[in-house]
């Protein structure tokens, strides 16, 4: 929450600055026979690539309460314990890489503009991280997220994090639009070569070309993002010419697979829409030795064209590994020995019977949950004390705000749904329309990041639902312009936009012509020439999630981006709820309907989640 910047700085005395489609697999918190640290002279060299992705500021441990038991999971202090086991198993042979979206999503991360994340990553000794689209979200250093004035540096916060990091933040496909050159503030070629056990390993980063539509567009208006396959091919060639034995890509672009039980079988993967799969189609076999992917908050653990690829959901709760065995003489990977592990749960405690800390699995369990200490490769997991100590000051700074009681109550959990009308989406859209006294409200589903759980409402809970520092934007549109805007929204493959003040009919499956019908409540037709007041987050009003082409045709004087408002969308909603004593109840469903509700679609691509 950016408008609390001064509050946090005062406490700190100084300031340095999608839904998961399938259930995780059975955890591998079981002993795995490690390869001996001292191998025979000619034995293959083992390189353990550990990959994380889409941490989104979730550096702290999370917990779920059950009758008589509390299960604790996620967080970088617990992940550090897993790393310690892996580094002891393979001394000098572990490579740690993140595939981007380190920041944006928690109060602790956002109020420090990602500083707390970099502090923790430094302690964990990351070797490299890709630059994700959300690394651009904070814009200038300070409380303003969007670089709306010429004096503001849209990359100020990111530059501060690059300077703070003891590991390189990488992207080879970022260029200045005007000059065609790499930005000077990126301190390298988007790649690095490190050495492990005598093997030279080239690592490079890539950022999704969708970035201008999934961060505040104004912050990246001077940049362009090159095609993934073209950049990967050129960079891999350069790294091998520079002496790299292995080449690893950290790609903030992903895909999704329904099953990772058989890494050689990719038939459960949506190979036609995932960006990382599209990239692989454009690369000759052998271009890359491994890929750590991200962005879609999904899972991949497969060999694609012979290349092992891992992606492990999101929010600091999972990680993945690729075990390489390298010929000590040729320094080439021995493909038949490569092993993939994806979606490994990060647990501090687990259910004794299931050996899992996944709340969804535990809630579905018939028998009571019995908590036990997690184990990994035969060793007990204990949260790393050094990382806990490093996080504690930031936790203390935000604790008061996190626990602030809003004196509001949610009788029944309001849930989100990326691909359907949802109770949470309808409630928030109605609230936003009421706040702005508008005719229509529009919300992108990717902007809703958590369910609003039943019970008393604390500020931290609202922040988890709406972590983005959006402003309340209003537009004056004709009925004809509104329909064009809705066609762009629903045709963008960014999920099902939530609405208030409208009834819409859609095709079940995402497509450019997905919007079939739109009307006012009760079926009343829109007047093509009539004037309507529309309210939405400024992320959308600035062209996010594919709305830019339509908004470019709208008279700018009819668009108010909310730059002069004294608060952000999240805090304005809180104030409005409190002053109007709004009941937190799910509105009657039915404002969004599907003409072909039983149609079978390809696996949804949530890569557009902002």
C-alpha cells in the first residue's frame, strides 16, 4: 500500500526505497539417496539446478489452522532449510535461480518496494534471477507507482533493487524503443557465467513480451521486449562462445501441464498456448540445457524437445530441481541421467499421514490433521534463524497495519474465480460502482489475488485481496465505445472480467469474439449514442490487459486516471465500506452467463494475470 509510505518510513526511521489449475503432486518429503560427495575421478559431475518462480513478496511463513493442529508452510526461512540439505548433499554443485516476479503482492514487500525480498534472496545466495513484469510495478522510488511526470524515473525502484542485489537480475530481451539499445541501467548483457565443480554454467534471463499489458503500461512505455526464441538462440550461442559448458534460461514466461508424473510425456501440457512452449518450438534441440520458467503460476516438469523445464506454482510455497550429470572430460550433459522434480512443497510442518502441508489437501482429508515436523531427504526441516532474524524488522514495521481491525465482518467467504463470475468479483465491482457513482464497473480477474475469508476483516486481508496500488479511474463512454471496450476485455484471454451494472453473455472458451451479448440490468439495451460513466482500476484505464488499442481511440478528456485522488482504490473502498456500513454478502449471481456452458476448452492460460 503505497500511500502508507510515510507511516512505514517513520516507524523504520529510513526507507531504502492465478489460480492453480491442478492439485500439487504428492510431496517428496521422503529420503532420497544422495550421490556421494566424493565421486571417483571419472564419475559424472552432479549439478543441482534449484528453481523458484513468482514469489510475489511472500517471504514469510504462512499457516493454516485445523482442529487441534496448525500447519506452517512456505516462506524463505523454511526454503533456506531445504537449500541447506541440498548443498550438503552436493557440495559446490548447487545452482539457485529464480524466474522472476520477486516483488508485488504482500504488504511487507510492497511497503519496502521489494527491499525485504532482495535482503532474503541475498542471504539464500541466489546465483541469478530473471526480471519479471511485476518488477516494473513500483515505478519511481517512493509512494507514487506510475511515472506520470517527466521528472519521475519509471525504473527508479527497480534500479534500487538491482543495486541492492548481490546476484544479477537478468533479461536479454529488454531494449529502449527509441535507440534500439539495451538500457544503460541494466548492468550486464542479461547473462552471467558461473562455475560449479569445474563446470562453467551460463545463465540468462528473459522477460515476457506481454509485459506492457501486465504492468502499468506507462512505466514501460519507453521499452520493447524482444521475441523469446530469437533472444534465447542468440544468447545461448554467445554464452557457448564465451566458454559456457551448460546454458540455463530463467524465463519469466511459462505454460501449464495437468500432470508431471511422467516427465517424458507432455500430452497433459497445453503446448499450443504456453509462452515457454512456443519459445521451445523456435529453438533447435540442444540450444538450452535447462529452463526455469514462471509467470503462469502453474506447474511444468517435463522434457520439451529434450530440454528439461521446471515451473512450480507461486507465492514461495514450492520449488523445483533439475539434476544434471556432466561428463568430466567433455563437460557435456549426459541426457539419460537428467532428473526433474517440480512442485516440491516448502513445509515447516506437515500432516503426519499425508506428509503434505498443502491446505487444499488437508481440508479434503476425512481424518483429523495431525501436525508433524517436515523432513526432506531424511532430514528435519527447521526454519533458518538468520533469515528469520533478517525478516523480523520488516515484519514488525508492518504488523500494526497488517492487524488493523476494520470493524467489518464477512459472514461467508467471498471467493474469486478467474474463469467465471465470482462472489468476490461481483461484490467488489458493485462496491466500486457505488463508490464512484458510476453506471458500470469493470474489474480484471487477475487483480484479485486472494479470497476474502469469513470472519472479522483486518487490513492485511484486504491487502492480500487487492495488493496492487491502483487508482480509481473513470471514463465517459458512449454505448458503442463501451461495447468495443468489453469486446477487447473478454477477447484478450485474460480471464472473465467482473462487472457491475451490466449483464453479459460469453462463449465458454476464450476467443477474440468471446463477447456475444451485453445489456443493462434486466436486459435493457445499451444506447449506442448514450453516455455512460465507467469506473475501473487505472491499470485498465491505462491500457492494461489488452485494452490499449480501444482506449487509444477514446478522447483523452473523457478519461480520468485518478492521479489527483488522495488515496488508492483499495483504501477508498475500505473507507466507503466503513462509512456506508456495506454488508459483505455475495450479490445474486447471473450477471455473467455462458451461451455454451458445457463446451470443453483447452487449459486456461493465466499468464495475463497482472
